[in-house]
């Protein structure tokens, strides 16, 4: 059992490393990040100064290793959008609201999906089963932005209170409901 757990931990570390590499190098493919920082009329000398200040004048593998070392130490750098702010502090500042929304979304999703899944499983091969499959198929097929837009229209009319947060939670998790109540009536 210990061997199995050690192998799983090793595979998890490899997967995290691979994901971080893919994200890091895909971000570089999209273009030079310095072009977003400096105005169009900036000189080549200014570009080189900013590249050197951010360490972007080094080869990509060296940049990646530096990035990985900083992440392992908990140093996520400075925010580009909010100059002078630490990126990690910005994330941590918004984390409680994110957790609240995530748990609210999970609760709404479970409150909708579990009863539907149970009813569809009990009423197999009936009209209710067919309707449940159609709803689940629509939830999987409809683009999430379309579902969000239609629910956000109603949410925008409400004042920013708990009702609005619930509307946002429903919007974000409505499509995910099908992962709990499957089209075949079986609970996943």
C-alpha cells in the first residue's frame, strides 16, 4: 500500500511539473510579454532594459527554472496590472470570496442534480427518465456562456446581496449538474 501511495505521489508531481511546463511555454508562444507592458512608442533600449529587469533576456529553460524555483518558495512575483502589489497577496485577498462561491455552487449543483438523478433512476424507461436524459443532454451540449448569459440577465436585476451571489453560483454550476445526474440515470 505504501508503495502504491509513493508511486501516486510521484505521478502527481510529474503531472504538476508537466502542466507547469506546458502553461509556461504556451504563455511564451503567444508573444513577448514586454509588448503588453510598454507603450507602442517605446524605444528598443527601453525594451531591453525591461527585459533585463524581468529576466526575460535569458533563455527560456533558464526562465522556467527560475520561475519554478520562485513558485516553490511561494514567490509569485509582482502584479503587472496592479503595479507594486504582490501577486500572491492579491490572490489570497480574493480567496475567501472564491471559496464561498465555489461551495455555494457545489451546494446548488448537488441540490439540483441529486434529486433529479434519484428520480430518473427510480423511474427508469418512463417519460420522466426520457425528460431527465434530455435535460442532462442539453446541459452537456449548451455552451456554458449561453447558460450563464441567460441566468445573468435575471441576476443583474437583483441588488448585490446574497440573492445575487446565489444567482452567480447557479449560473456557474448549472452545466456541471450533469456530472452528478448522468443521462443514463446512474449517479456518478
